[in-house]
DNA sequence: AGCAGATACTTGGGAAACTCAACTATCGAG
DNA sequence: CTCGATAGTTGAGTTTCCCAAGTATCTGCT
C-alpha cells in the first residue's frame, strides 16, 4: 500500500471518528429532549416552512421515510403540515411554538458540544474548515496533484 | 454569534457532510455485496478473532445490538462464534473464508471511494489528517487559544 | 381543451438497527 | 465459597429505512 493510500485511509478513519463523536453527542442531547435521532436531525434542519421534498433532499433519504419522521414530529406536536395553496401536492412543514423552542435548545446544546470537540487553536479550526470545504465542494478546482 | 462560533458551526456541518458522503458510498458498496450497513461496518472492523465486547466498544453501541448484528453475519456465513476456553463467558468472532473475502472487497472498494472523495493535493490531505488527528486525540495538547 | 408524463406525498410490507430490562453463565476477589 | 462484576443472550418495543404501488395534482404538448 502506497503512502498516499495510507493517508487516505487514515483520513477516512478520522472523519468517521470525529463525525461519530459529533453524532453521538447530538443523539445524547436529542435523547434528553425526548427525540429519536432522525427526528431530531430533521428538526434542526427546519427553519422556515419548507416542502417535505426539500427535507428528503437534505437528509438524502426516501420520501416515504420523511413521511414517517414527520409523523413522529407531528405526533409530538413540534411541526404541522400545511398544503401549499399554489401547488396542492406539496405540504410545507411549519414549526409549532414548541417545535421552535425544542429546535433552538437542540441547536445551542449541539453547538456547545461541537465547540468542546473542536478544542484546538482558532487558526487550526479555520484551516480545518477550509480544507474540509475544498473536499466537500470540488468546484474550487484545487484538482489532484 | 461570534466569528469563532460561526467557524465551529461550519466545521460541524462540513464534518457531517463529508462523513455523510463517505457513509453513503460505503453503504452503496455494502448493498452491492448484499450486506446491510451495520453488518458491513462490523465486518470491516474485524481483523483477527476478537471478543464481541470489543466490537460493541468500537461500534459504540449496546452489547445486545452486537448480538443481532453478529447473528446476521453468522446467518450469511461470514463469521463464527468461538467461545474462549480461558474465559468461557467471552465469544471470539472469527471470520470465515468467505467473510475474509467479503471484508477485503468491502475494504478496497471503500478505499477507492474515499480516495475519489479526498481529491485534493497530497499536501492538503496530510494537513487535513494532522488537524483531524489533533481534534480526535486531545492528548497532543495543542490546547485552546 | 385534454391527455401524457412528471412530481409530491402516503400507504403497506418488511427488514434492520437500536435500546432497555431481565436473565444465564462464568469469572475473580475477599 | 459467596458476592459482585462481566460477557453474552433474549424479549419487547420503537425507530429508521427502503421498495413498490397508489392518489392527487401539476405541466407541457398537441
């Protein structure tokens, strides 16, 4: 195995590891707020009213899956479905008051955890962000080699 | 929200995003090899014979969950349980021949995908690795500030 | 106008993944 | 040798997720 392959392997492992901790912290917070992971994740991704399709795209999952997740959120009284009068196929997800509150709690607690995890010098954080952005977004053509 | 908070938020989002792509690729490969995600993940984490407890630690989940996952792997004939004669409580997970084969396939295909994803200059990859390692492992005390 | 195909969402079926509590078997220490 | 810890399993229940099929609605084309 070449040295470059080695770096890629380590990289993949590290990303999984860091993301794992992030996710674990997030799930713990969600559990404290009495929310299953997927529902919590959906919740934080809801700002203004948005069609369910958008949520399916963000979560990168099947539309029928979103139906189930939103059912859960609705059962808990955190969102409501409102059919778009302009296009009666789409239903906009609207946060209830309690939904907003819960979302904010979740968001700020998650941010605290994230800040604790990324406990490195600010310069390193910025650099890390930029490098990850380059990986996530191949448009900034810093192409191979 | 301070600029530092902003960076942390972006960082968390990016890590999730990159890990998401990695995981998505992994799951696709697993599906091609007729393996559900969790079983595939367990499989790649099996090298030599190891107690089920170790796997539970690595996967950061309940022991009973591992029972189910290993049941699946065993049903597919990829793994066998062997009780440790020295401590008859523990069962070592041993890869079958097919299990080894499948694990190798999974590993190399996943590596290819990872290499494609981390398509940035080698120097950046190394730097990214080092930064992530610092985040993942707080021992190398590059502490806050 | 009106029809054909796309799109948004739901439903039903089923597999997995996961947690919790309780249980068995075994180990290790005082 | 008994008490407390540990490895693993079992059972129950919830959640997540995909697929296939179905309904309602929209849009483009003729």
